[in-house]
C-alpha cells in the first residue's frame, strides 16, 4: 500500500482522527541522508510528525518541523509540502543524541494572511510523541493524543507512520473518558505501524464502537521538490560579483541537493543569462 493520509470525524462531532502511512517517504529520506539506527528512527518520527501537523492544522500550507539538538549536536528537518511530498534532512555533529535533554522542537507554517506561525517546545526524554502533544496543546490550544513511529530492520525502514486524535469542542465527558480508555488499550505505535493493516483499518481500531465517517483519503509520495530550474532560480539571488566569478571559472557549476543528494550541473550559459537579466 502506498503512502497516504486518512482523516475521519465521529458523527457526534466529538473527535477528529488523522492516520498517516509514511513508509516509502521516510525510507527515501533515510537512504538519501544515509541515516542509521537511532538517527534514522528519529528522522522518520520527525517527518511523520510534520505530516500530521500539516494535515491537521494547515493542509494547504508547507509545514517544517525542526529538531534542534542541545549543545550544538546538530539538527533534523521534516519538510511537509501541500502537494504530498515530504523531505527529510539530518545534520548531526558529535556523539550526543539529537533528542537528548535540552533539545527543542520547532514548527513553522504560513497562515492565510501570509504571517509565519512558529511554535517551540522542549523535547523531554527523547520523545517526539510527547513533544508533539505539547506543541498542539501550547501552540494550537487543542487537546491531542498521538503516536509516531519508524520501524527498522537493521538500517532499512520497514514501516513508518502515526495517528492523531483531537478533542473537539462538541465532546462531552463520557465520550472523552471512553476515548481515553480506547487509546490506553492500544499497542505501541511501533506495533500498530509494523502490522501493516492499513490506514483505514487503524482508524476503525481507534474508533471502535463509535460512529464515524471518513472525510478524506489522500496520497503522500516519496521524493523531493528540487529541480534544475529551482537551482538556477536560487543562484539569481547571489550578488553579481559571485555570479561573475562563477562565469570566469569557465567550469559548469556543480550543486548537490542537501535533501535527496541529486547532483545538478549549471551550464555557463545559464550563468550568463542570469548576469544579463541582472
């Protein structure tokens, strides 16, 4: 089954559920970043979390989840785009785990009025799940239960995904208690993801005994947003002196995408056109 996201709503309007399968998306990023072990697992969880935030709070916007390690230990980025592509970036330095005490999780998204919304929370005990729940409660003021997981076999990603359940204003106390009991009886997120039963099956399990409707089931896809045109466009922002230096070197400019590791060779005539345009 290919990657995707399912949204569902209980008929009483009490709960919203979002379930995502990010297996292929995460596997693509982990291979490109050459992430191993705990770093690969953490990158998968962060990317899945970025998809959950985007799909829940801003489906039509780009959302970036940034994990900043304490003490200069590095950073990770989950970059979720509205067309369904999510990229990952891992830059670690030193031997200290990125999610160690003092790490911060930041989410950025663009609001309808063009303003940039940012929220930052601490990562406690290396738990991306807990940091995500804190983010929703503090930055979005929405009570949320969720789980994200990336399951590895050696250094290979065999499954990745997660779920989110949000309490809506219409929820009443009995429904809330029943939902908490249901979530408490679930296996770990890693177990749920590794079973591979499918997104809709997980929605049905989370909402066992509750009447609900699936509001959407949309695809996600592994890949990157880079292109030769975007590489050239980024060069257009450089000072003319730098562009002239590149031209005078008389060699094609080689640029590698940090996310997917695709190599681009920018021809001299493209640099000449940039100089002419400026």
